[in-house]
């Protein structure tokens, strides 16, 4: 094998990232509820409770729910990021329990992005820069 170029390394990184991104634990969907202090103050606990209720009503075992701290966009809290395998991540803003239920039923289960609540739809090339 010859010397690897920067482009070769980027391609390898991209391939490995796609192969392992959401499959940890067999997951094809990852939902992150951002629960920093600002998120909790804005209602992130209620959003998480609604999400867990929806999770309990489905038999899907491929959905992973995690929490994280503040993503630095306090004015749009509570924020929720939905990542689905082979799709661009979507960040939802100003979430509440009802919006979370709708996002879960429509986006997570049916694949329909709820653009009314979306703050951003990230492209893979944007993620690699971070």
C-alpha cells in the first residue's frame, strides 16, 4: 500500500463514520435531548418525559435516547436532535411535550421531518468541519 493522502484519510474517516455512527447498540435512530441548565429551565424534562412515554408505546428496539448538555443556543431551548441512519441530522427548537410527541410519531417513526419546529438540518460536510 502506498502513502495515504489527506483525501484518502478523509474518505476512510467518512466511510467508518457512516458505518458506525448509529449502530452502537444496534441503533438506527439516535434522539438527543439537550438538557443543560438552560434547557431544563425551558422545559427539557417535560420533553424527555413525553419522549420516554412515546418510546414505551412502541416496540422499536433500534431507537437510542440520550441526553447532552447545552448546545450553545439557549434562546431556542429546549432543543432535540434527531439522527437517523443515512439521513442528515435535524435539530428541533422550542420543543414541548406535544411537539416531541409529534416529532417522534411523524419524523422518527414515519421519516417526515417536521419543518415547522426545525432549527437546522445539518449536512454531513458541516459535521466533519466541527
